[in-house]
C-alpha cells in the first residue's frame, strides 16, 4: 500500500506539472514554392511530440495547445521535399509559420510516412516508441525491451536477472512476432531471456502492436514488435564508446559518399574476461555486431543492407565438482541475420518495399557426459510490400512473402530420462538425428478509405500456407477510425489471427490446424493540450484450436481459452518533465486436455500499474559539473501470477520422493513492487568529445518479491514437503560512463 501511495503521489505531481503550464499555438499556410498555390494534405509534425496536423484545402494549418519552448517542425507530402524549421512558441501567443515546399521526387523515409498515413490512422493497440522514450529509460541492462515492459498489457517476471520474456494481453511468449529490420527473430534474447539482442543506440523506430494489427503481419496470435535500425550519419564521421553494467559497446558511423552512409556497432560482456579460469561458477558471455549500409542510387530509390551477428556461450569446467553436479557446462549459441531492402517510389502514387531476408541460428549444449545436443537452422525469404495511393483519401496495400526453412538437430541423451546424473558413466545413452525442410508463403490485400472527413475504414485479409501440414489459413481483418471531436477519436478493430503449430507437433500429428485468436478491440483516445494525451481500450481475445497433448502423447486442437481486459495510458511528451502512466486490468483463462473447466492461465496477471517519469534539467543548470542532466524514475506494481503448488510428496517403489501437485494454477505469488532511480550527467571533454555518466539504483525500497519456490522433501516436513521461496534482486547500486564524438 505504501508503494501504491507513492506512485499515486507521483501521478498527481505529473498531472499538475502538465496542466499547470501556460500554452500557445502555431499556425500558418503551406504553399507550392513555384506557383504559390496552397497545398492540401501536407503533414505538419512537431518532432519528438505527439503534436501533428494536416493542412486543409486552402493550405492552412493550426497546432493548438503547444507548451512554450523551442521546437523543430517537419513537413511531409508525397511529391514535395520534406523540410525542417525551428520556431519558438511563447505563452498565450499565436506563432505564425508560413511554409513553402519545393516539388521533387522526395526521399524514401518521407514516402514511408506519407504512404501509410491512412492505414496508421485506423490502427489500434499500436504504440510507437521514439528514440527519446528509449534513451535513459532502458535500465541497467540497456535494453529497449525493458521500456516495452512499461506499456499497458505487457507482462513480465520483472526482475533484473531473471528471464524477462514479454507476455502480451494474457498470451504466451511464443505468440509474439519479433522483427529486426523485417527479419523474424524466433528467440531475441541472451542468457535465457535476461537481456534482448536489440541495441538501443542504433534503434530508429520501435513499434509495438498488442492486438488488431493490420493484414501485412501474419503468423502471430498476440502481438508484433518491429524494430528498425537507423542509418549512419551522412554529414560527418561520428562514434561513441560506453562501459555499462553488463557490457561495453562501441559505434562508428559516417558518410561513404554524398549518397551513401555506414553504421557499425559492437558489444561484449566483460565479466568472463575478468574472472577467466578463476570462476567457481558458470559465467555466460555474449558479443554481437550490427552493421547498416545505406545508399540512394537515384531519386526515389533507397537501398539498405542490414546485418546482425551474435555469439553467446558458457565455457565452464569444474576441477572437483560436487556429487551429482556436472564437471563441465559448455554452451554455444550464434544468430546471424541479414536483409537487403530496396525502397522505390515509381511515381507520386506508387511505393514499393522489396526485402531479401536471411537468418541462421545455431545452438549447442554439453552438460557433463550424458547430455549433448546441437541445433542448426537456416531461413531465407523474400518479401514485397506495395502501396498504391489512388487518392489522398484512398490507398491500397498488398504484398507477399515466401520463406524456406531448414532445421537439423542431433545429440545424445540418457535412454532412461530419470537417470539425470550427468557424470554417471554407467548411464546408457541414446543418439538421435533429425532434419526437416519446410516452406511457408503468405499474401495480403488491404484497402484504407477516408469516406468522410471524420470516418476512415480499413478492411482486408491475408492467407498463409505451411508446407508441413499442407494447410492454408484465411484471416479477415477490419478496423475503423472515427473523430468524435477535434481531439477525441473512437477506434475499433476485429480480425482473425493464426499461428502455425510447432513443427515437432505437426511431425507427431500431421493433421493439426493452426491455433486461432479472434481479436475484438474498442478504444477512445484524446489529446489534452496536445502535449498530454491518453487512451482507453477494451479488448477480448478468443482462442480456438490450441494444440494439446494427452498422457498417451496424442496431439489435437482441443484446447481453447480467452483473454479480456481494459487498459489505460497517459503520456506527456513535451517540457522538462515527461513520462507516462499505464494501467491494465485483465483476466486470461485456458482449458487443456481433460480439464473440466477453464482455469487461470500461467500468464494471467489481473493488475498492472507502471509509472515512468523523466526530468530534463535546463542547460543553465547542467553547466555545473555536479548537476545532472536527466533524472528518471520508474515504478511498477503487478498483482501475483498463478502457479500450481506441490502440496505433498509420496515414496515410490525405489524409495524416492514423488511430488503431488495441487489443482492447476490454484495459488498465486505475492504482488510484485519495484522502484528504480537513474541519474545521468553530461559534460564536455573537449571541442569534439562529449562525456556521459550515470548511476542507477535498482529496487530502491529493497522489496522482497517472490519469484518462485524450490521444494525439499523429507518426513520431517508437513505432508513431506517444504516450499522455500526465492526472491528478486535486492537493492543494487551500479553505474557506467560513455564518450561521444
């Protein structure tokens, strides 16, 4: 309760700081530079805010309720150059800003923004995280997915050193689609889920769709997380180096020619280098490498070559292991992804995005003598997305993808799974070798039409085919955008979302169908003062055809369930104090084989409350070396997750203990509470070098949050079993530094 009170107190301060400002506005007219004719349909954006508008038929625009300050204004319209202007807004004044645009074949990033404006308008449950939202808020792990965890409906165990896979709106972690520069990443984690592979320093856009996503996305039941890396600096050579809590990293970027640039980054952990062979426990490590080469061969054409290479391993050999423990633990994981993207504007109304994709994950494990296996995968594919603007108020989108996958696995495991001693040389081993080649294909068609100035409809569908079970899924989708008032929007979406069954499950039962989730979503969003906006969404997710297995290992589509809830989101993007508040109330239930009723699903978490606040000090303050540039406060409350307890234990014929489980998910962990503080300093080291440093306190209140239980068996305990809790990371103070040039 004390934590909840402190959060509510911060919220009151947050709201007071927002509404207590005197505001102004920006208005003007946009014209063609050559003809001086007014231009309609020009998008006017205030960078790093939610403030934007569109010019009317007479070329005029108005941005109201703008907090005082200096802003960068950007324009975009197909067929005209995009420009940026700096203007200052004063309290209670109308700042006049007239703009003239030059006609040309515009650069491709602008085309992307303009060509998808109608589809984006009707998109629901869509959260775009800017670079500013990620900076300083990615925590000690320097992980953008740590920021994703503060969004409404996103569930995670929440600890610093535990697996932090994300569960969206009551769905399982495998129901999410992760994309890196359009390449699907099936396991985007290091250390079993503690840290993601994404590098905040090079992220350009982060888009999270928690439901009702458009037809261009397929093979996902719950959500889509698409991260795009940025281009290198086209003006000059620049770079950075940092030393953080987990890893060091470096970056170099710059122009190759006037039309080309490069960006290269590298990261590596350092604890294994410090401990080396003196380590008395397994020390995991990782290293990765990102590169991006961008080139504009001609006006209206843009080519990106993207690459990601990573290596994760544990190399531990014990000189004198305890009985029953392995004398060696050797793991080696590699992930290599590459993509080539060609973005082309063939005329002012037709935009194409062609991608060639490749991914190659490999993984090997050796534990003692008796457990060894290797996994080798390879995926290649092609994807085309085409946007045709029939009219400024009407656009068609279509596309396809073809993916070919090869999967091989081999190894040695005990013939009797109960023989788990990894050093027992008497254990009889069995070998296996399995390989599989599959391909999948999909296509979509989507029509977005602004029927009235206040009403936009988007309808369409997609198909997906998987060669392994030779089945095709048809997915209709529909969404609506209705302006209830100038600052209030009603949105709704409905659709079918399929995901292919696991390949190994299909191997056991070739007639398996794809699990299905039907999404129903209704939401209202509103801009308060334009610097402050919020939304509320209600959703229902009905699951059908879930894959289940009975005790005889027969697979079927007899599982079903649902997830429903309501979510609130409140954000302030301008001014010295920025941040957001999110809350979700939800319930998720499933029914598996032989269950007599639906039960609380593993990832059912009824209450989620998260607050993120950041205060940026004025430059007049930060000129003093001891004054911080930024202070960030993050707080999270989550009600307990369900779990199935072990209620007793019985002896088997050999005298060993056999645990007796209670009813499925009949108990819940205690609630999770966490409060973190980060302070950053920025300072000039020379004319070309800028330094940064930070300290961060994790779990300021030293909250003991239960992560799980380990069980001990003995006749000394009640019902022969004793449940011993283990907890999240206690109070921790850490820091780091960096240099930019």
